[in-house]
C-alpha cells in the first residue's frame, strides 16, 4: 500500500458509538499512530476531540459526507485503515465501503444488516481483491464473539484430530441497553423489504452471505428464531435477536475457508433467560415480544407508533448502564469424531457499546499495526477470516475472554 496521510480514520466519530470508539483508541493506540476523526460537521468533530485526553486532542479532523462521493474518495485515499460507525449501513454504508475497495484501503464496520453485507459483497468483493483491501464487516458484538468462538472451536478440533464441527449451539447471556441506532438499522431493513419483496428471500436464506451459494451443502440449519427450550444446565432459552445475522456471518467464514469448519456444520444461536419458572416465563415473554415488535415494524402505521416510544438514532445507554453491562457466550460443539468442546466468549461492559467499542477499536488497530501477521486474504471478509488469531490475542489483552476446552 502506498504511503498515506493517516494510519486510521474513524468515520462517524460524532455519533454515540463513534465517540466511544474514539475514546477507546485514545487509550489503546500507540502514541505514534496517525489517527484522524471524520464526520459531516467540523464543529461536532472539534467537540469530540476536545473531550479526549490531552495527548489525543491534536488528532486531525476530516470532513466527509455519505451524500458527497468525492469527499468519501478523498477520505478513503488518505488513510490505510477506515473504521466506520455510520449507519444504518443499508442507507449510508455502500458508498463508504465502495470508496475503500477502490482505494485499496482496509475497512471495518459494525453492521448487523444481512442486506447491506450481501450488497457490499456483490459490489465490492471483486474490486477489493484486486486492490488488496480487507473489508471487514460485523466487527463489533455483531458478530465478533460468535465468529471467533466457532473459529477457535474448529481450530482446536483440527489440532486434536477430532474432525470437522457438526452441531454447534451458542447460548448468549447479556445485560445491556438498546440504542436508537440499532433500532434504526432494523427499521432500514424492514423498509427495504417492504419496497422489494424479493429481499425477504435473501433475509430468510441461511446461506445468504455465502461466496458461492450453489456450492453450499444441503445441511438443514437450525431455525433463526428457536422456540423456548430448556438447556442441558437447566437454563431456559429464547430466540436471540442477533441470531439471523450472526449465523450467516459464521457460515460465510466457513465457506471462505473452503468449509474447513466442516461441510456438515449446523450452527444456531439462542439467548439464556434464567432458571426455573422465572426463566420459563421470561423465555415466553421474549419470544412473544420479539414477534410482536418485528410484526409492528413491518407495517407503516404501527411503525410510526413505535417511533414515538423507541430510542431515537444517536442515543444509547447511560455511562452507568454501560458499566453494569456484560456479555457471555457459551458455545458447545460436536465433532465428526464424537469429541465435544465448549468455547466461552465474555467481556465486561454493555455489549453493544462499551464492549463493542473495544472490539471495533482492536479490529482497526489489528488492520493498521499487524498487517504482516494477518491471513493473506482480501475482499469482503468476516472478523475471523480477516483477522483470526491476531484479533483473539488483542481482545484477550484488552480483558475479554476467548477460550476453548474439551467436554
């Protein structure tokens, strides 16, 4: 890559999550790393920079707007790595990722939107493979814990000669708030499907993000919305709102690596709701509530009513709530040999915000600082296929847990 003005540009630095990522980079990045903050409003960028530690207040400011393609091109060409929190990506993301692909600039985002990733693959993957750009989608709580956990399980099974993975089941335990940005992303996908019904088939396809749909095995995958069930440890589970996206990222990772996790991989996710009668009632409530919320969002009149009560874009949990949050993912895997393994991914802080700022920040730092150690891949990638063990090491050093043990 030719010499660039910056090592990392953070686009969307004035947004709720963008400010958290900026604060994390100010703490975690080496002092000689050339970081710039980017957004539409210079005035707001100045305010964000002013709230950073004294050593980071000198970071350059870059004005760029998703409605101004020339500004996106200039921004992409000025940096080795672009990290973006500007969403919903379905509305605003494609011009950004395309500018990076054409400039040969490494890229990382926080998307949890199947339709956006599919469109980005179709429009940018071939270009990025020619220019050498690593385009890393889903580099936050969507979908790093899921993606790296299965990556580590497959790696351990290979090392032990246990064969490929077969049935893999993730159960998530989380405490965290919901932001207006997350809700706006859901709304953007619902609106897209309302205007183009063919997109519903894309959303419903378990291999929607495959690099070669025709080469996928005929393996029947678990449903995205698993009904309430009693897990082996006596905990009740309910549908996990992020499963329809995370599962497709994991399956893309498998396919991008020539199905090295296993041709017969069956992967599903659910959410823990607790034990006993309370856990059972909570599981039933979560299941009903999610179905009602998605149903209401699908119709314009009820969607307008929801807009009055749901958090607005740019908002998020308080600092106190973020500090009290946590995530813990338990991933049990069967293998072709019959041996079983369990992966654990965990971290402190609200998963969608405090923990996500660590994940996205470390993904950006890995792209900028560890390029010689990363897998030799380019194009539209996932966290595990782009960053692999390097990101695992970085997240462990940042205080997150990623471990695998035999059962």
